[in-house]
């Protein structure tokens, strides 16, 4: 679904929080196709090898080893964010703090997606 949205929206700046094995990052890179101006910025607190491999393979992919809570507009060259994907921390408080940090950097038609934030306990 996110791949299809990115293909249709043709974003120039994608920011994802949570790199892990790089599966989402690879999808983003495929979604931006051959647009030389597109960039994918991926944040994670751990130095995943997959992120370094992607960075070596395509200069349009930038890995930032830092917390989503430490986002700074300078990290993404002050570009407006077209797509923001929250897939790190997985606690509402972390995502809310990061959202507050990126809010001023969101483009006018930005897509914001959040993956499995929060814990839902069933009472039965």
C-alpha cells in the first residue's frame, strides 16, 4: 500500500523512522524509481548493515544513526517532507515526540503513516 501511494504521489523526500533490516527502505527506493532528486532518509538508533549497504548502493538513500526523537530539519537538508513513515519505538509517546519534531518540515500534501504504535491489551 505504501509503495503504491509513493508511486502515485511521486515524493521527493521520504523520511522513515525505523530501518531494521531495510525492507521498507528498499521499497521506498523502488517507489521513487529513477527520480534523481528523490531522497530517502532513514533513522535508527542501531547501525544496521542493511542501511549501510543501501547507502553504498544509491546516494539518494541516507542513513542517520539517531533516535526519531532527535530529528532535525538539517538532517534532511531542510527539504519539505512528502512522506513520513513511523516504524520505530512502537510506543505512542515516541512517535508523538517525533511527529512534533517533523511537523514544521511536512510539505503541504505530506503523507504520514504510522506502523503498530501502542500496545493493545485484551481483557479476556
